[in-house]
C-alpha cells in the first residue's frame, strides 16, 4: 500500500488527524478541495470571531468617557468593514501558514483537489490514483439551503461573506444555533437593522433552555428582531413577506443548521436524511477501513469535538488506548456577553433520575467583573447530591468561553463541588464566581 | 537497629492475608501506631499499625500478594537503639504485642508475637530486594469513583482504570461491582458430577470455622434449653412500625426486638454475660453488652458485633443490623466490627428451622438460637386460639451457668418478647 492513511478534508477534524498520524509515523496524505483549515479556519470560527472582536471594540468606545477617556467623538467614529475583514484575513493567513508548517513538519503530504472514492482503499484526485490502508472522511458540513422563496440575488452563504464589499443596512439571518446569534449581534453592533428568521423553538437548540431563553431576550434587548418561522412567502420591493409580517431586507445570510458533505464516490456510502454518515463506536462507517470524523458523521457540529475525534481515530488505528467522551465538551457562544455550557442540561439531569441541585453566583457580586464594567452574567453549577459530582456548568460572562475550561477539567476527572470549593482561586478574577458557586453547593457562598 | 515486623495474627483466626494497599514506602518515617498496610482476609479488611517509630527500610510483598501470619511485612530502622538496648527493645516486643480480644467466628486465637531484629548493616539492606519491592502507589482514581468504591465496598486497587493514564472512573467501579456480584454467584456453581467425589481445598474461613467450633465443643460443656413464647403483640407492634421504618429506609425485622430483649435480660443475669478464666481461677463479668449476630454469607458464617446493644433503641438496632449484614455480604467488615462480643444470637429462623443446639461462640458463656415464627393453637384463658409462637434455643457453658439461671434468664427474655411494651418499662 502506498499510504497508511488517506484523509479527505483538512478542517479541524482532518488536519488534526493528519498531524497526529504524522507524529505516530504513519504515511499520511491529506486531500483538500479548497483551503487548508476548512470552514473553521477560513470562513467560520476564526474570521467571524475576529469580526466580532472588531464590533465589540467599536461598541465599547461608547463607554470611553465613563472609563475616563476624553476626546472620542462617537459621531466621528465609524466601522470600517474593509479593515475589519483585512484584520480577519491576516489572522486566517497566519494560522493557515502555521497548520501547513505543522503538517509538513510531521511528514504529511498535502494534495489540493477533489477526492473521489473509487474503492474501499483507493481514491482518485486530479486523475491520480491513491491507495491507502485506511481512509478517513473529514469533509465537514454546510448550511442547509434557505427557503426557496428567498431570491438568489439577495442570498449570501456564510463562506461568501468576506466577498462582500459592503454590508447593506437591512440584514436578515436564517436558521438557529450559535452562528445566528453571534452574527446577528455582530451586524447589530456595527449599526445594521437585523432580523432573525428563527426556525427552531430555541435559538440554541442544544443548550439548556435557561441559556437559550436568556440569549433570545438579550438579542431582543439589543434591538434585534426575531421572528419564529420556517417559512418565507415572498420577496418584493426590498421586503421579505413572512406570514403577516413585512421585513425590510437588503440581504439574507444563510446561517441554517447544517447537512453533511459526502465526497463523490463510486462505492455506496450510506448517509442519513441530513447527509451525515453513520459510524460505529470506533467512528468507522459501514465500510471496513473507512472512518468518518467531524461534522460529517453528525455527532457534533463543533470544531473541538471534531479535532478530538481526529486524534482519537488515529490513536485507535495505531492501537493506542485512548478514550473519547463525546458527551463532555463545551458549547461556546461568542455573543456579548459570552455563553458557555458543559455537561448535561437541567432537563437531561432530571431525566437521568439524579437528585441534583443548582447553585448560582452572579457576576454583579464579583470585583473583577465590576472593574471591567462587564458585570452581566452568572455561573450555574449543577451537581448531584450524593457525591457532589458536577454534572453541568453554565456560564454567562464576558469571557465565559475561556472560563468554561475550568469546568471541563473538573468534569473530565469526575470532580465534585468539594473540589471546586477547595481550589483556591486568585483574587481578583472573574473565575472566583466558580469557587463561590462551589462553596454555595457545599454549604454557603462567602460573598452572597 | 533494624526491626523486622512480621504479619501478626489479627485475631480473627485466619492465618494469611492479602495486601490491599501500602500506606508507606521505603525511606518513609513512621511513628508507632501509624497504619502501614491495608490487609484483606476472607472476612475483614483491616489496617495494620506500625509497632515502632523509625524509618521503613524494606517492604515485603506487593499489592495482591498473600502473606502468611508470622512472615515479614516490613523492616523498620529504629534510630538510636543499638547494642544491648536493641536486644532489650526486641525482647519487649514479645510482651507488648497487643493481645486481641476474641473476634470472628468462635473464640480467641493465639496471637503471634514473633519479633526479631537484625543488626544495621549495608549487607542487610542489599538483601532487601529493592527492585521487586517498589512501593505501591495509591491507585489513580477520580474523586467520585473513590467515594463510590467505598460506598459499594469495592477495593479500588483491584479495579482496572479505563480513563486517561489508567485512571479509575465511575463506569469502571460500576462495572467491577456488577461483575463482582456475578463472581459471588459463580461460587455456587455445581461441581463436576461425573466423578464419585470431588476434592476442594478448604477456604481460610472454613478452616477458621472448623477450628473454632471444635474448640468450643471441647472446652465448654454445652447445655441447651428449648422454649416457645407466644408473640402476637410483638407481631402487631412490628407490623405497625415496619412501614414507618421503611419511610426512613430501614428494614424492621423481629431481630432488633430479640437483640434488645436479650441485652436487657443479660444486664439482669450477669453470669450469661461472662467468661471463665480458668488460668487465673476467676470469673470475668462484662459490664457491657456487645451482641454478636451470626450472619450467613456465601463464603461462610461471620459474626459482626453490635456494641452496647442494651443502650440502643430498636430503631438504632434495626439500622445497625441492616448495616452489618450488608457489610458481611460484601466482605467489607472491619476487624473492629467483629471484636469484643460478649454474647451471640444466631437467627437461623430467617432461613428456616424451629429449634437447634447452637454452638457457643467461645469463650462467651452462651448463645441464643432464634427459630422460625409459627402459627400454632395456643391456650389463653382456657380457650384455644391461634397464636404466633417464637421458638428459642439457648445454649450455655454449663461450667459457668446452672440450669436454674438459664431458666430464669429465659423466663425474663420471654416476658420481654411476649409483652414488648415491657422492654420500655424496665
């Protein structure tokens, strides 16, 4: 065999798997149709977070005089879309270069082109036949198409956002999930009129309803219009007609929930109704030796879960014992304030039959948060009452997406509220709220 | 000087144990009384304390290995004791070795007091097989897995961890616990019946039971008195409180009443709560009542002890009986749970049987056998009615107790059981 592993797709599942394979001395080829890094690096996680950071910066200038800074005239301050894009692109370029370097350093061969699976262990790319002992499909996912009544001329797919020269005033977003919420806030913060056509009961379908409800209210507070609908009736004269409502609309951005992308194949690769490839516990498809990791297997839509699968599957191929708990990874939402969750929701905990309790601690009682002027939010710590094991943690805070890592670590080692309470947290830090919630669970919070 | 500490007889009549966990490692300072090692036998899990203050210079045996009583466990370097003083120090060990009160199935066992010392020398150290005796590490486990193992009586050192770096996680404990349950079941597998006879080695616990039963029968001339007491009132009291106790998650059987009544009767008839000390030609009367309860387990009979049974309420007794029988089934009884009994009750009636000739838990003075409750015609006020009858069989050491005392004791006991309110009134 020419290669030990053929990996199709270089997103956070594929490229991480490739690096790990290289580290373990497997002869590896990584095939990418577009750009190394996939959706996450090139059009998703990284550039959108960069844009969001620009918008947050812009928005905070409002408060400059309150923080003791004079001379900023908000009438003269404006958002420069081109420069914000430029900054995002520089970051993407830098990270992309880093990934390519790491792949090369670990002896991974990179091939740009579309792979077509021709048999259990062969693919063709640009008319070249490639043979490998194992094959890993890591081709990711793509937003479902928007409603057919939305005309193509006003429709923008997320990966084409950066092709826009300017953003018109009336922006409509469709779908549900973190992307909708994040992008809605982004456009709102840079001064656009934003409407969300929400096609799910909850804006974040896989978060605890407590967090989802909070976020929906928050968006409304930010003057984002939310219409619960899956239907668009028509478009005329710059307006979308949605039932009885007329929504001003210059542009529709597709943030719909996603479908799997399956590579072209001469052999039959089973998929479910949403285009996801079912796999067994070893992430192997119905075909011996062909694995599917990341978004494409439908187990998760998050980059970090995809990377974990990539590492896991290569270790597995090499016979290295490792464990993969796809029930335990953070769900991060990069809104203002940020929202993060790990573990089970309250409803799931109840369903499992646990005796549990919830302990909350607000940011408004936290010194560091007050100094930052970012005191909106709280931590919710859910634990079972027998051993005090932490079953779920939810954080609303400016830096919630970083803070959740502490909860992840406790939960990874099946930690308890006692462990949290007895871990001395530095003062002043926002993370102290976590310790306080721990104290509250064990007995009583100190500062509550 | 260097002191070799041998595995002592921990007083339960077993002559070997398995190392469950080392608490010390080579080079560690220990004080007299510090726990050195957790040893597991067929019946108990117990910590072995250090007899000396000093430095551990060698450890014998790895976790999982079996050590026979009298074989070395550790070597301790005792500082500042050399020459004659060392000789003296070593000698005192024979006399200061703690003599454990009889515990376990039946009777007091001989306690090993084999102490020895070696001169401090590099030669001695060289022989201590450093490589093979690397200190055992505390097993890696998550906080909840540890708590759950303790709860379920699982020895965490025996569990293979499936978490990162072999860490024992919750699911490992659950899996181990359920397969352990199955393992106990497997012990009842029907032996190969194609042969006319099959040979099986005696388990430690069976050997101990055999030895203790024989000693009891040889030393104590048994006398057994059988009686029957009508307990309809007790039946109604028990059925009334059964549901109330259940709400508090405590199972209420008749046994707590029998324990309480027996304990109170013993306070009145102290000869039954005593021990004969032939050697010193004296009687030892116990001014406390520690009630041994014989529990039938898959491995054999064990006798955990309820301390100060006379002072405990029916609720407390019910709770404790639930607790010790659970521990006995899971083999998590500690040595202290089985020590210092002053009288024993054997409740074979819970399985079946009316009367028996129970064997005294030597050197105690008596044992009460409790049979199965039966409905019988009884005569009350010259009328034949259906009564509920509790059969009792009391065996005593006839050297200590005469027939009159036995009967008087039984009468008192039966009064308590026939009229449960009197338990409170006395």
